[in-house]
C-alpha cells in the first residue's frame, strides 16, 4: 500500500516552507520514522519522516521549491525496495490539489505556492511580474511583495547590472535571514514603535548571585545562576502591573493575556532566534535558568522545534553578551514590547550626595505606541529597575 508524505503543520502563523534538502532519493528503502526530507521554514529547519517503511516514490517537488502545509512531497510504497523504472516528476493532472500542481511544474515565471496565493489576493498576473528570483526563474513571495511595494529585485534598464568584483563572494540569503529581514521591516512599518531608556544598579543582584551561585549550581545540576532569571522575574512582575505591554492588537481588538510566555533571544548558527519560556510567570529561578541553557544548546545544534518558538507574548534580548552598551531593540511582532539588556559597566554615579562607582546597566524598552502609552512604558522600566536593585522584592513577591 502506498502512502502520501505531506508537508506537516508547521506551527503558529507558519504556512509555507522551502525544500532545503532531500535526504532520500526515489527508489531508496526507508524505515518508518526515518527522515526523508528537510524543510526550512521562516524560523527553523524541520525534518519530515516516513510514516511507514518501504520504497520511496518520486519527488513531487524539487530542492528550493516553496510548499504549503498539506502539499504532497512524495510517497512510500509499503514493502518495496526497488527503484521505479523511470523517475519523473508527476504531471499536474495527477495532483488533485492545484497548489501542489503549482509546486510541481517548475516553468519560468511560474509562481511558487505562497506567491500564487498572494497574487490571487492582489489580482496580479505572472506576466506583470515577469521572471522571478527563485530557482529556474520562478516567482517567489518576495518578488510579489517587491512588486506591490514598488521595490524591484532586478536592475532597471537605466542602471547596469552590478559586476561582481573577483575578490567578493556572493552567497544567497537563507530563508531564515530573508524572513528576519522582512519581519524587522514589517515591524517598523506596522507598529508605532518608540524606545524608552533607564539604567539599573546591578550591585545587589551581583552580590546575591555571588553569595549563592555555588549552592544554587550544586543543587540544580541542569541550571547555572545567571542574571537572566532575575530579569525574567522582574519583567513578569512588571507585565502583571502593566498588562497592555503583554497584550496584542488584533484588527480592531486588543487581546489581553493573563499569562506570560517570555521569548528569550539567543544566537544560533543561522541567526537570532527567540525560543519561548511558556508560563514564565509560574516558573522558578532554576526552571528559568535550566530552560534558557537548554534553548542555547538547541540553537547551537540547530535542534529548535516550531513549538519552541511559538506563542510568545513579550521578549527579552541581551546585547550585553556581545558588548553592546545601548541599543533600540525592534519589536518581535505581533508582540507589543521587547526589553533590551546591555553590558554591565562600572560608572561614577551620585548617591546620597557622594560620587561612587557602581556596576550599571542601561535598559531599553521598545514598545508599540498604538497600545502602550508613554507613561506606562516609563513606569514599566522603573518597576524593573526597582526589582533588580532590590531583588528581595522578587523573592518575597512584593
């Protein structure tokens, strides 16, 4: 019996993936649950496994093609191990789903599934766009976006094509990098984004961490006491005090959350990703630190799953680990706020009429002014500053 292998559900708000690499070829024998193809989504790489053992059928799509959730990738023939006599791409008539047919026929100017969907919505024809930037000249979603916004991905007649210098290397952007660029630009164009700043004296937290770090690390083998858990706790407290910063605009409605799913930005080999601490408001210091360590390991080994990155309500990014003294973080849409941490530097400050040296950190809150007022944003940072400078308040919950 032959079974179809389709593009699985890819997670919240993700409907399109790119065929990154075929791991098995037509005719090869595959075991049940053995990975046969790698998909690259907007956020992570996903391996699709065989649902039964048998001989792999034809590839219905090629590497580099875009496919939508539910599209047929290939088939597995139960019990067989012989390669088919001739390997050929299926004809469009053999595929019942027109989206799948579009993914299969790689003609010049042929739109990829995501591009076709947007073109239908915008009533744009392939002839209007012309040759696309995808494989074999196919039209991608980015080509449609560029056409709608008036941005050309091809040189104009009056501007000669740029000639590469032999000392340069041209490398195609990964789907993740393209998506990051698009999302950051969308955030700037959609949200009324502002940033407010404050500074926090890290003396109390550093003292507390120094005193109890060894005991903490000994008791919790999978966790290491760092500064992030203090900031997560302080931010949760602030979000509970100012719920609009944990909310989201949905059309003409505002969705208020009575929970906190905290996104923590971590660097991976393919770029910055933001795994989510679900129900961070219910987590202990040890659970927070252990989860962050786990996310960092997964990111380094490119093992983050879609579920790890979904459903965040607020984000924290720490540019301080790279030496950043101050920055204006960009919103992780559709979230309404993001906290930026920075490097800890000893600076002279005035304290009780005296100039003293203290380990100081600048904090930045970027927020969507459509839903968050300036007073709320400033008070939010003051709340975090107060909890970090008096960490006993976090421990006592006051």
